[in-house]
């Protein structure tokens, strides 16, 4: 039986989907998560406790824990686990991206420096230390600019600034966010830095792919029909198939493949974010992991025999050595809406679920926020209210379906009263 080690944070949405996929495949799935090592298996899943900021210690702990029960594949979900997962895979001589490539991809700064060295197109950028934010120097690129943390994902902390005044406010806001106890607890030195880069105009796309022997196989290109122009960049809808022309698709796929090559990623899933302006595609990020949250549910796939399978099954099969090019997305259109948080406060109720699920084309509506949970919108927030999924014949159909379903939902929120 194939035994796969899944690296994830304890708050990951995706773990249950992988557990179900492993059961369907007959794989044994083990876990390595960032839980307290002094507790006696509180979730009763025999997970190996790791600390993503303490890589050497965690690597040795995983190797010790797996010495008597060898693993045949390693996979990671979420940004922080990717580096440790690659270190473990390298130590066990298992297929993986490689720790060096995963480390480059995990930092927006290292990523941009890498692509710049390779002569690939990236936004002009500058990095500031937190203690320097009150004396930002003159930069060789104009406005608008975008301020970003280096390691956070999901557009968290990403703010557009159209002039010097807005830039100062954005830098101070990101710095304040990075000083919060929950982020300080991550012990990531990159959270001492703030990235400032030129704003790239144009539509935004996401690319989901599988890398085998360093070659990228694109599973799909997602359109993002809602304009992401700022001041914040909250992602809402991913829809496939893309409405890009054949030549435009080819240029996006080539640009992402070149970024993968520059990073040295070798084997495993990648998720890329691109902008397409008048000069062509700009690959803003390549993550050495699959699409996040529950969004993988939007990808129904087929293998080389025509067998239908979920994307998590594809990822598990690739983790044990199957080539990514043997899988493709199934025909048809699909979309997911990541339900945005409308305001700060505490969730008290959700109305309209049955009406939303009854919309033609809607496949599922999943609310992941819990009653009583404190809601924090972007740019500080790190989660969504839930997900709406739709399937149909065309991208326009499924986009309309998730929008209509969202209109049926009403979220009752006890708003926070600001302190004066």
C-alpha cells in the first residue's frame, strides 16, 4: 500500500478532502502538522507534530517517526509547509520540487530576485525593513504602486497606493498587521520586511499545473472575472475554461513554465498568479503547492484511461511518482466563488442556503465560517465565509450561477463597535 505524508497547518481546509481521496485510492495517508508536541495526539490522527519555523528539528522528528513505517510520497498544502515537505522528500529520495526551489517560491522577494536574475519579466520592486518605513527612499518607478508582505497568501496585506500619501498609509497598515501577535508567532524573518512594487495593469488569471521532471503540464487557466484593481485585491471568482485566445493561453503557459524553470521546481503541483497587460503576461507568483482552500473541488479530472477523479486523487497519485501529463481537466465549465467577508464582527447566522443551492448550475454551497467566529475582512483577514461551486456548459453560465447564488445569501453579523 502506498503511504503518503501530508504536510499541512492544523487550520487547513484541505486535509479532509485529501483523507477522503486517499481512502478512495486505497492509500495510507499520514499527517505532519504544526500542533503542540507535548499533547498526546489530541485529534487521534497520529499526526507527527512539527514546527515550520524550526526546519532542522522538524526534519529529524519526521525522519525518526517514519523510520519504521516508510513513506512512498510527500505532499504539502498551504505555503508554510512546502519547504519542510521538500526537505523531507529530499532526505527520503522521494519525488519533490526540491527545498531550494520551494524556498524561492515561498518568498515574494526571493521569487522576484530569482526571475530578475534569469531575465524574466517581473514588476519593478523595492523592499523595506519595518524599522525603515518612516523613511522610504525615492524609487525608480512611479505610481500606482502595490505594498505587500513577503510571505502571506490570498491577497492578505496587499494594498494599492496611487500617490505618496496613500503609500505611507499602506506601508504603515501592513507594518501594523505584521506586528500582530499571531504573525509574530510564526517566527518568520520575512515578516520583518515590506515589499513595494509597481502596479501591473490588466486582467488577472490563475494557473494550476503539475510539474514532472521539471516540465510543466498546465491543468487549467482560471479567469478572474471580477476586476482586481485595488485598493485591496480580494479574489472572489475563479472560472474555467478561460476565455483567453489560443495565442494568449500559449503565452501564459510559456511564461509560467519559464518561471518554474527559473525556480528549479521539479515534481509536484504549482499554482501561479498572472497579470496580462499590453506587453503580455507577467507571472506575479508561483507557489510550490496546489490551489488553496476548498477550491480544488472545482477541478474534476480524468486520467490517461479516461477515468474520472477528483483533483486531490490526482495530487496523491502524482506524489508517488505518476507523471502530471497523464491527467487533464474534464470537459465542461466550472467556477468557484470564495465568499468575501463584508465587514468586521461576529457571525451570528446565515440565511438563504436552500435558495442558493437551488440556483441552476450550482453544485454546492459550503459555509466554512463558524457561528460566533470573529470575521476580519481583507486586507488583514485570512479566510473567507465559504465557497460556492457551479458546473455548466460555458464559463459565462457558471459565473452567472455563483453570482446569483451569492445574492441569495444573507450573513447576519454583529458588527464591532470601534473604540474612540
